[in-house]
C-alpha cells in the first residue's frame, strides 16, 4: 500500500518538499527534517472540511 504524498513548503527555507502522509493513523503531529535545509519541521495532520486528511508544516516556534 502506497502512502499519499503531499507537497508542503518548508517554513524555514521556503522550498517545496513532499511528505508521505499515513492516512490510516488519523489526526497526528510529528517532527520531520526538511529534505533541503535539514531543519526540524513540525508536521500537523488533521481532517479538512471534506473529511480528507491534510498536512501543514510549521516551525517549533509557531504557536
């Protein structure tokens, strides 16, 4: 089973990165290093208005 990919913009370097989102795990939060600048990105996965999961990327400093 292939995990769906979602493109996100790194909040540090601004580059677009592709992350595999585990859609079987429901809402989640985890840290993944940027594939370009290697800084830690907090990834938040939550259901959208259409019921599909979507991810956002933020720095650890974002509140």
